[in-house]
């Protein structure tokens, strides 16, 4: 019996979701604890942006654009 091809990617996709969940959990906890917004941004940059930037490519560009947009919103408020 042959397994569908999406089964092969299931473990990779689930691993990626777990990583995203972990990246969101830290800032979520900081918001719940009323952490200063700069500390939340710093935590996000150190944990969610550094690795994609080091890897390069479109992922790096996406994360830098995301961080730039957040900083621009903070400056305007």
C-alpha cells in the first residue's frame, strides 16, 4: 500500500507549527504580564527574526519588513 505524498511532509509541517507556537508563546506571556512594549519587541527580534535573517533569502526579507512595520507603527503612536 502506498501512502499519499502529503504524509511525508506531515512531520515537517507539524515541526514548523510547533516552532511558531513557541515563538508566539513568549511574547504572549509578556503581554499577559504587562511587559513594556519595547521588551516584547526585543524578545521577538531576538527569537523570531535573528534565525531567518541568518538563513537569508525571502524569509529574511519578510521578517525584516515585518519588524520595520511594527517599529513604524510604534513611532506613529
